[in-house]
């Protein structure tokens, strides 16, 4: 979605940690292992895709590592900045997500707290869920209620995954991770068996709900307002919606297995859902709002649409 150029961007939700080390010396760790992110990781974090990006072709990310400190974003003050700079886009998206979820949860009698921070990093960074790396893709760590994102992933979506790109595809990534924070606030994870995988597993239902929450935010985003009453975002265009659905397609487990992982589709290993399921639940959120996002009570035929 396009930001209202006059919207005021509050950068307090986002920090950037500067990566140390060089961007040049890449190492292909675990080559061939398009394998689903190790189970240890799956149990600890909620990621955007189920793949370890280190096994993918391409020149994604760097090898820099940094400590836990970060610096505030500079140069992000208006929606115009968010329309032209990805760091500012993340900050503006976080502002809108915060306003949307605060109103939605408080309006339904729930407490709401923002994410602690959205950390932009390069290479790797320390997190309360262990060392976070670019290769994990964007993820949410429940232990520190923080979203970790290397904005190089936005390019990777186009170059390696083959997505059409666009602003809403990027915003969808942030909104999906924010959706995991909402699940954390609501206690959705408790009692789930997140070591289980497969098309209708708890893991997949959790991920599809995050996609649905992203769609619900897209539905309401154009009504979210900054401190001065300016709306953050313009309603999505048809092209932007198609870009988001295209992004949802290329991060589907079956698409990744077919196109990036050697061609063998193994549904029993799925952690995030098929392309069709990810698109369907994003759309459910967009069309019905948060009320349409109960992936846990949905029948198997909806969780795994054929
Ligand atoms: Zn996720």
C-alpha cells in the first residue's frame, strides 16, 4: 500500500543494528539443505517462511554480526519517506500495525502491548531466542517480543523466490510477523504442538493465522491514523493486492519445495502451509477481518485446500 505522503512516521518501534564484518565473504552453510529450518529453531521463533535461506542460491545478506545495541532510524519522518526507503517503510508499517491492533484488541476487551522493537539487522544478531541470522528469514521471537528483519529479504523475495515484489508484499512480511506478536499476546501458542508438521498441523494453523491477521490489517490499514489524524496509508490497489498474493504464493511450502528445494513435495514436513492455503487465509483476513482468522477451528479442507 502507498503511504499518504503527509503522514507522520514515528520511528520509535524500529531500531537498526549495524552489522559488523564484510558483506563480501559469504559462506554457503548447509548447502543443499533447503530443509525446513531446524526443529530447534521452529520451536523458538515464528518465521515468515519455513526454509533456511542459506541453502538457497543467490547472494542474500552478509556475514556481519553485531551485538544487541541499535540506533534509531534517521531520515524517516513522513509517509513520503516510507514510500521511497525500506527502513522507513518498515517504520511506517509498524506504526499502522500498532494503531490497528491497539484499536482492535482494546475494542474487544483485550490488553494490548506493542512489540518491544522491530530490529533491522544485517548478517546476524543476538536475540532472546538465540543467535538470529539473515538465513532464517524474517522472524518474531516471543521471548523478547521482538521482530527481526534483514530488509535484504525484500529483494530476496523477488530475486530468489521470484515474487513480483511491490510495497504491499513488503508490508505483508512485517504484518505477518506482527501477527505472531498478537498470537503471543493472546496466548494462542499455549497448548499447541509446534514440533508437529504437516498441512493441517498446529504449526501450519499458527502460520496461516498470521497470514490472515496480515490480511485483516490490510483491510483496515487505510483507516489507521498518525498523531495528527492523518491516515497512514491509502487503500490497496488491485495490483498491490495481487503482489501480496503473489508473495504469499512463493512462500508456500509446496512452491518452495517444487521450485527451490529439488522438486519433491513432502507435505508431512510443511510448517507454513501450501501456496493456496497462504493465499486463501490472507484473503480471508482481507475480506472478513480478524473474525475470519480462526484457523484452529477451521476444518482440514480449509486449512489444506486442494
Ligand atoms: Zn510466521
